[in-house]
C-alpha cells in the first residue's frame, strides 16, 4: 500500500471537502402547529407540480426550502431532500412552489472551483391528505400512519 506523501495531502483534503459540500440541504421554514403527524417515508411522498394536481383534499403541514450547489446537484437532488424532510414531518405529499438555479457560466465555473455562488434552490409545501393513508401504509409498511 502506498503511503500518502505530504504533497498529496492537500489534494485529498480538497477532494473530501468538495464531496461533503455536494449534498442538497433542506430545512423546514414553518410548520402547521395544529397538526401532529407520525413520520412517513420518502417513498410515500409524491411530488405535485401545483395544487390542482393533488387528487385529494389536503392540509398544509409545512413550508420546506432546499438548496445545493448547481454544479453538483440537480433538481432531483433537491426534491429528494425535500421529500425526506416532508416524510419526517408526517406529510404524504409535497406541492412544488419554486424550483430553479442560477446558470450564469461564470457562476457555474466559480462554483465548480468552490466559490458556492451557483445555487440551485427549491421551495415546496408539505401536505397531508387524510384520504391517502392506505397508500402510505403500503408504501412505508405498517410503521407509518
């Protein structure tokens, strides 16, 4: 096995730091204090383009935002992060409010070099559809709602 030389250490450290910065991060901005739901799973959280595509009546659970470096994260990464956060809150769906990225070439090149200025951002409303609990049980198993 080859031993790491002092010259290679900074390169390896930079690579590890870049990989750690790649993930999309979601956070809950506001929650509905009137709802206390059991956590679900991300598989039970479909994404709806707008409220007109939601097949059932629903309650709004929370507003969730997500962001990530647009060089390393696509919209799918943001949606996965949003779905995971919604599932933790007990939601069984999300309605997309906004999803996009800054695509200026200079920003993307800068972000690839580590400047963090080419961001991909998303915002969604986590929802709970009371009429959809059977699908959630099937998607997540007996441990949810």
